[in-house]
C-alpha cells in the first residue's frame, strides 16, 4: 500500500512526462493500456496531459525537432521555494542541468542530477498544473530510485525533507521506503499509507541509475498480456514485491515503465 492524494505536497512526485519520437503512437498505446484521455498540455505548456477519471496523471511530449532517440520518462517532484531548493541542491552535492526560475507567473522549473548523476525534475507552482491523483488506478502510485550511490538517501532526505525507513536490508537486497512527515531514522518505520516510493541499492545490478515511476493497475498480470497485444514487451514478468505486485515493461517507442497492483 502507498500514499494516495489529489494535490501533491512539497517533496512529493508531482508529474511524470514521456518524451517520445511518435506522440500519436505513444498516446494510443497508453490510452489503450491505462484508460487515458488527453486534454490540455503539460505543466510547461507542451505536449498533451493524460487524464484518468477527470484527474491529470501524466504527460506526453514530442521529441525536439531533429532528434532521433528512444522515448523516455522523466519524474518531477514538487518543491516549495525555488531559490531555496536550488541553493540546497548544490550544497547537498547535486547540480542543475537546466533551471528556469520564472517559467511563467505561477511556476518555476528545473532539471537536476543527484551526486551520482541521476536525473530528476522539480516544479514550483501555485496552480493546478501538476498531478491530480496519486496511488489510484491509471495514476502513478510509487516512485523508485535505482542507485549505486550509498549517499543517495542522505541527499534526498536533505533536499526534499523525506522520512526514510528500511523495508529490507539484507545481503541480497537493500531497499528503503520514503515519504513525507516528521523526520525519522531507520528505527522509525514509515507507515505503509505514508510511503511514496522506494530507494533500491542497485550496485549489483546491470541497470543504470535512474528514477522510475510505477503506474497503478487493477491486475498487473492481465495488464502484462495487454502490453504485448499493444506492441510493447516484457522486461520483468509480474512478481510480488515489498510494495505490491509489479511488472516492468517497454512500450513500442522503447520507453521502460513499471505497472503495479498495490
């Protein structure tokens, strides 16, 4: 079980955006798989906003003209004060890749990397441009960091104010949950209903460090069959995990994504 909310707080995932070489094909794939409709644009006025049950849940944007690369997803987190965050980012060992402090009168945006070079985005906004649902079918319900840097936990605790606690710490698996709330150490378990995502030590895996969001579905096993029917492929067959039943897939434009039944 993970947190459910309609308005992201500072420190929570607030947007998940696909950059794709074929916007029409990607829209058709995710619409058929996750029941998305499309209305309006993403938080930065580009691409299309995906809507499920009346709530904005993600966005799809075309690749810049002249580029030719596989599609990829970018995860954004909401922040409170843009200038304070950028100062804290660098003092914690991260760095900005791109920053627009006054994107428009209601928002600021940046792309950044953590000390290990793992990319993520941040948004400060004062309107309803972010996700309108989290933890419900068709929406993101878990955000997961694959990292090979042991200092990542402290970095994200510092810049987002997360509370982090261990779910599994063995030789085979070091996996921690993060969420919002009062500070707590490893001896202060994070309640299941407060968990926003996890941090996995990927040192032993042949997977590059990255952030990946999980979309909630009612039946991940049935969804896996649907992915293949729609032209995608299975990277990891559905299996039980510490936060639900998950499967990892790739869409027809080669973007990796995960589905979860919480």
